[in-house]
C-alpha cells in the first residue's frame, strides 16, 4: 500500500536556548529532522512532507539537501499538532494510501517499529504508537479497552485517574490519508491548551464506528529532544548503542568509548578501529581495514586491507582501494586512491586520482585551488613522487614517472619520465666552515666588548 510521510518540525524549541531551529541540532553527525526522514524510508514513502515554522527556510534547505523531492509546507502559527498536519493536506492532494505522522525532534523511532505500525493498519483504521513510560510526566495518555484504543487524553486535560495511566502517546500516528484529513477537519480547540490536538482524531474515529489500535515500542525510541541536556543524553545513548553494535558485528576496538560514530557509519567485520577515531557522516570501512588512532573521517570509503592514520584526515569523496596506506598528517579529499598506493606522511591529496601502487613522498601537495577554481591532479600507476613535490593542478603525472624531491611540477610528465622542477644545487668548497668561523668570531668579539 502506498504511504506518505508527514514530519512535524514547526516548533521553535525555545528550551534549546538557540538561534538554530530545534530540529537542525545535530545528533550522531546529522540534524535531528534527518533522523526522522531516514527512519521513515523503510516505508518507501511516495511523498514526504515536512511542516516547518520557526527557521522554516533553513529547515527546508536541509531536508531538501537530504532528498530534493521533499515537500515543505509552512505553518506560520503553531496552533497544535492537528493544525500542523492539516498544512500538509494540499501537498498530499491526489496521493493515495496511508499517511504516517512523525515528529522532527524524535530521532530514535526504529524503522522496524514503523513497519509494524503499517502492518497493524490491516486491522485498525487508526494506529497510534504507544509506550509504557517509566515516568509518564506530561505525555498524552492512551485510554484502551482490551485491544482497542478508545481515545487519547492530553495531560493537561486528564483526570487524576487518567493521569495514573502509564501507557503514553509517542506522537506517531498512521491512518489512510483521506480519512486522516477528514477527521482533522472535525478537530476543535476547546481544551486546556486552546490547541488543535491531533490526538483527538482517535475519539472522532471511534465515534464513526471505526477502530483504533496501539502498537507498542520501547520508551527509548520515543525520546524527544527539548533541551541541550536531552540532546547530550541522546547523543550518549546513540554512541553507546553504535559501539555495542559494532563490537557485536565483529569490529575490534580497544577503547570503544573513545570512538565517535555517525548515524550511518558502516564498519565491516574484522575492521580495527584504534582509540580516538571520529566518524562523520557517510563513512564505510570494509572488512579488515584498520583506522589508526586520532583519525577523522567523513564521506569516505576505505576498502579491505587499507590502513589509515594515525592522525589522518579523510574528507568527503576520499575513496581508498584495497591495501592503500594513508599515514600520519595526511589529508585526502575528493580523491580516488587506487590499490596499494601509499601516501604515508604529511601530505594533501585533493581532487586527484592516484594510480595503483604509486608512492607519494612526505610532504606531497596537490595544489588544487587557484583561488577561484579547483583543478584535478592525475598520478599514474606506479609513479614515484619525490618528497615535498608541489603538483600544480591541472597536471598529469604519467605511469611509472618520477618527480625529484622539492619539485614544483606545473607541466604534465609523460609515462616513465623523470621531472625535476627546482633550482640546481650550487656547492662552494670550504665556504660553510669559513662562514661559521666568521660568525662565531663576531659573537666572541661582541661578548668581550
Ligand atoms: C504531543 C502529543 C502527546 C504526546 C507527545 C509525545 C498532541 C496534542 N499531543 O504533545 O499526546 O504524548 O507529543 O511527545 O499531539 N508541532 C508543530 N506545529 C504545532 C505544534 C506542534 O509542528 O502547531 C510539532 C512540534 O514542533 C513537535 C511536535 O509537533 O515536534 C509535537 O508538539 P509538542 O508541542 O511537543 O506536543 P506535546 O505537547 O509534547
Ligand atoms: Mg513535546
């Protein structure tokens, strides 16, 4: 059945004490709202609508960078969750099937949980995701009779007896789209908050003789972020889970607590991750590769048998083939490094292709930027780049070619050639010692006088 996804992200999140809209705060290297988008991907939504308000243009930019097809609708005034969902109506016009509503500030809903809600729709017209709260606090309470959900009562409107209920509303709701918007049009705001509650659609559905059901999940999944403290706690919870998962999958880490993961970090079996490694978004490390201590990787792919670091930096577009060596204080950006090539010390390789088995000496720099444009460097297979070679791009070094140490290479070097681009050495016999003797004598004269 076709599904659309609506993500509510209009709230300001005033308790974050931030100029940044709440849903753009980062968790596991990714903005909060992107977590909700990615969780929903399991449903293969035909359309995704994000409801924005505070900082709406900025939020729009981020969600469309994640997926250009994302629809963004603006909710100028936040009048409640039902009012927020109603803003998505036009964007979903003509869209058949179900609508799943998620919150942009609730990052841990598991894809499997959304899939079971989808399954539960086979037996209920409206499906709500609920959880047993350790401390139900101010959550909406789910009033159930047997298997059936009768209604949801918000904390502010609840009686003492209702407040004693521990089964709470996570906020995630699923129903057929046309029905959902029809029910929402009946929702009023005659309640303690003066808001249009999405939760009211349950009682409205029941009044029509329709059924509503609850899918239960773990409380940890429904964790919403409202403060910096909660954000930090959520990050800690994410990191703990990611480390445990990696160990379980066969990754070696001697100090897992020092390794930082991103939402989408993928590490293969028998990968070795040394202490204090930071993974930004978009990293895959294949089986048996080693990331040595104090390395920072983002948007990079490391193939089997490659060794990176210690103290290496892989930036977006770093693509390392099997058995590549990237050593200390080496930065790689937008560069394909072919099998067995070595860049072992103090180098910058950007906008480049390094052929198989090539060796880049210490201090090799691809001078890729002229101040306005970026240019590419091509290094052929088996080339040997002497230490401290400046490769002024665009430039091509042929296969098996060699550059002399300290060269500034501005012209292409053919296959197998030796290129020297430096001043010729001039040696004066005896002059070194004579010069030093004179300087020492001058110093001695000065201290005497
Ligand atoms: C809501 C639920 C409550 C549930 C709780 C779970 C309602 C009426 N109540 O309460 O049952 O237990 O979430 O966390 O739905 N938003 C908008 N526009 C609005 C209002 C809200 O986009 O006009 C967004 C917020 O940015 C937030 C989400 O919707 O991401 C939930 O809104 P919030 O005000 O936090 O609802 P709660 O009072 O927590
Ligand atoms: Mg809330």
